[in-house]
C-alpha cells in the first residue's frame, strides 16, 4: 500500500502556500512585483502575465495562499472587502433576489440597498439565527444567500451548513463573510458554502496597515465569472498591498490564538462587572449560540460587543477614556480598538431594522498583555 503524504497543516500553508523561493534569485520572501505590465516575447507569447490589472505575481501568491487557508481550489484578491462584495453582487441581474442576514457590516447593507437596489436587485433581510426564516424568504429568483458569522457588531452565530443547504435547495449560492472568524477559526467551504469573503484589512492583514479583500471557492466556472468581473471593473490590490496581506497571513494562527484568549478573558471580566448589562461573545456559555459556535469554530475570536448601564452616554464616555484601546473603526489588528457601531461603522444602518443599540460598544481585542487591557477598560468604565 502506498503511503499517502500527510497534508500540510494550517500554519505550514500560511507560511508556504504560493510562497516557494523565487525562481530567478532564490529570494525566500515573495518579491513585490511593482510593475504595471509584462514584456512579451512575441504577441501573445508570455509567462502568464500581460497587464497588472489582470494579474501580478505578488497577487497570485496571495490568492494561492488564501485558497489554501480556506481549503478551496481558488482565491481572488481585491482592493478592499467591499470591492470583493461588489464583484460577487455583480453576478446578479435585474430582478434577482438576495436573502441577507439582519446583522452585517454596515457597508455591505449600504451596497445592496443604495447601489444594487437601484439596479433592480431585491433584498430580504432576515434573522438567520433561525435558518427556517431564510428558507421562508427564498424566492424563485433568489440567487444569493448572504451569511455573516460571527456577525458585525452583535456577534450572532449562524449555522453555515444549514443555511448553505437552504441556499442550494433554492439553486442559490451561499456566500459567507468570514472576516470576524478568519480561516484559522472557521472554514465555511468545508461546511458547504460556495464563496467565502474576507475583508483582508482585518485579521488576515493583521496589522492595521493595509486595506484589502479576498474571495475563495471551489467552482472553477464561478471563479472565471468573478475574475472576469474583477478585471472588467478593476477592483484589484496593488502589489505592495497584496504583499502586506501575505506577510500578515503567515502569523494568522498564532495571532488568532492570542486574540481569542484575550477576548475570552475580557468577556468573562465584563460579564462580572456590575456596570455592564449585556456581553455578546460566542465563547461565553451564556451566548445563545455557544454550542453551535463550539461546533463550527476552532476558538471564538477577538471581537466582542457589550452594553453599559447608562446606555449611549456611558458608552461614548467610556470610548473617549480608554488609553490602550484606540477609539477607531476597523478591527483585526494586533492593537486593541474600541468603537461605538451606530455612530461609526454602522451609521449606514441607522433607522433600519439592522440598527444596533445606540449604546453598544464594540471591541477588537488585540494581542497586548491581557491584564493591561482589562486595567484600561476598568479605568475607562470608571
Ligand atoms: O473595509 P473593507 O476592507 O472594504 O471591508 C468591508 C467589510 C466587510 N465585511 C466585514 C464583516 C467587515 O467588518 C468589513 C469592514 N468593517 C469595518 C471597517 C468595521 O470596522 O467594522
């Protein structure tokens, strides 16, 4: 019997997938191919690259790595998470319908309601914590089921396998925004999703120094359609941005372990604090989908949200008083951030049924010393 070679583990893939030493010089790190075009030997005779909107070797390395980390056959890198979302939405035609979960990044909702609605795309917003709600919302022209889990900012956890099954029964694609979990904690393709989406600005980049997006999947025909749309519209990352995400991804596993441990400790501390009324963190046994999160995720990640006695006023007061947690939008970097979603990242859902409570505080828990982080939150809550 032949020995089947052991498949490389996640950490090995993060450091090596798409990142073999460079052929000409042996450079161990993928070079930044800072070029817009590639010389051809004769018309149409080239080494796989013509013009850098269509492809660039630094970007190819990132795309190969992204696919490997998500356990998919292909990856595509974009200029931002929204550029990736926009490319997927452009698969739709006038009259098509999307079922979307009721807690998503504000910009995602804005794109569907303010841009694609104008082009005749219809949207149903449902609480996908009950998969039957998604099933009831399906229509003959439903083409996408848009899942975000854990969700931004309320940390709802959705059953990817059940929702992907509902999408497929309706001949729709199941898309999972995996930004909050990262591929280290959750691999939606293995649970039946067709497309995984990332804002690589967040955990994959990991250092708050780049804006980027990514997609991964298995169906080659679908890859072709999305790559065509990307090349036609141009939402591509520059080589240096692709390189920054690739470098960040190398340490994703170790960072996610520490993000998760720090966030767990902070969530438990907040849950004990008499000035805190609610804590949303899937790692708490009190989280309504804790059992599902245990099944679907390797650990619970670095994001959490909570409410304070004293509501919006207390929340804004606290956010202005932290010293280590920077008051800033975004998430997923090594440094801790605090923000008020309704006033900041989710302003575009104000007045809709997606609006989070005005007093909700969101933390992106970094990998600093956890006692320092707890001390900072303690003095800021006062
Ligand atoms: O910012 P961009 O790289 O375009 O990614 C958009 C995006 C997509 N999906 C999720 C779940 C996101 O959280 C984001 C961006 N979010 C923030 C900027 C934020 O602070 O929530």
